[in-house]
């Protein structure tokens, strides 16, 4: 009979749904911010080149990293905030991205994909 060993398993959500060889940047108004696991998310209304409103969403890493490295929490964004998101666009053409950079109205830019050491 073989002894059974158990070890903790760690899951990681890949960002394979996003094109890491491309980048997109959109500016708009925050409509929703979800500071929940497994990934925080944000939705913004963007005026496209045709002058029509589009809803874009951005996916971030987990809340623990956002809180630990950037002090972000459920109150970091509010509806009406003006921001710019830059990240990897969805491979299927949807208006969503894996967020890499967040630009704030005051000019600050945060790179959320490279947590400090």
C-alpha cells in the first residue's frame, strides 16, 4: 500500500484571454468598481471615435496585491472619476482588457502589473 501525501495546490488565473502582444488605451468615466476576489474589476464609459459611448471593463489582479502595494480599496474609484486605462485587449475583440496602467486625473500613473519589491 502506498502512503498518500498531500500538498497545498496553488491556482493562478492566466490572462490567456488577452493579447499580451498588443496594447490598448482608453479614457473615460468610471461607472463601477468592484474590489472583490479573485480579480478586481472596473467599468468605464468611453466616447469612441464615432462619438458613441462604449462601456469598457478592466480586470486587475487580486485585491490583496492592490491593497498591499498601492493601498487601493473599495473606495479607490467612484462613479464619475475620470481615468485612463492601458492594458492588454481581449483576443475576441470585446471592449475589455487586462489592466496594466491606470492614469488618474491628477496626472499620476500607476503600473499595476509590476508590484514593488
